[in-house]
């Protein structure tokens, strides 16, 4: 069983709709949760960074963390064709022993159609 | 801020040659950098952790003699693929962790290596 599970998609939505992405994990030690966006043949770009449980909003993006359920989500409002990309969740335990190693989900491919 | 660059962005080489990839943090100091490889339609696979001034830590199954990592300064880490073979063809991505942060990593644009 992988430490981080993420549906690879593809997830297709019409322009303007809300994109809903999520990951589940098994390691209760994870404390730092991130969402990255990766366009084809490019490096991942950090979108959201959350520590512990709670919600965080940044423009059209909302990240939620529920540590009790070991479940994190990313919502993209008013989706645009330019949001079409692969979205990767990542998390870590935040301990010096782990040297900040990130555990990634498989990535969900999102396609926003005009 | 938090920009990471990689050079070259793509490289094609003959089997048996060595290839060096550079990773630079442009506007911050990074005591720790990470090297990943990514196959098509797959997630990132951590290869090694590069610490400034000390030896890199390799993940299980990654040959340290094949993938040489040097982190000579707080803004530069290099990955050298020695005696490259076609199976080494992949997308190599580095990331850098802010020195005063915990686990926030910023990624470079990646280097596509093709070994003929």
C-alpha cells in the first residue's frame, strides 16, 4: 500500500466549474501538506502549503486538511483552460530525521474544456 | 522569489558518455537540495538528498556511483549521470528547500535526458 493515494484521473470539467481534488494518506506523522501543479514537460510549481489541519485560501484555490481522516483536498473555483495540468499532492513529517523528504501522490490529470 | 533553475533543459548523448546537470537556487540559499526522476505519466521518484558540504544521501536502489551528486555551495548542486545508457533516459528534476523553512521545496524546470 502506498503512503499517499491519489486518483490519477483524468478529471475533465467544463470551464467555470469547480475542480475538486483529493489525496488520502496512511502516515499519521505527516504534518506538512502541499499541492503542486505540473504542466507537461515542466517542473512542479508550488500552489498551496498547509501545516496541520485546517483550511487555507489563496485566490481561486482552497486547500483543506483533515488529519483525523487522513484526507486532504484542493478546490479550484472558476476553472480556466489554463488550469489544465497535473496536480500533485505532497506531504512530509517535518522532522529533521526525514530531511524534509516529500511523499508524493501519483498526480491527477485535470482537463478544463472551454 | 524562490526560483530554481536547471541547466541544460534537455540533452541528448551517446551511450557510455557522462552528463552533468546543474541545479541552482537563484534568489535564496538552500542547504538541502533534492534530485528526482520522473517517467512519463508517473509521479516524481526521489533519487537522493543533497546537503551542502557533505555527502549526498541516496534512496534505496539508486546507484551512488552512477549518479554522482555534488553540492559545493548553498546555491548549486550538480548531478552527473556517469556512463549513461538508454534506460537512464528520463526527466530529471531538482528541488531546493529554503534554508530557514521546514519542508517547502521549490522545483526546477527539469532536464530531459535522452541517451541514444
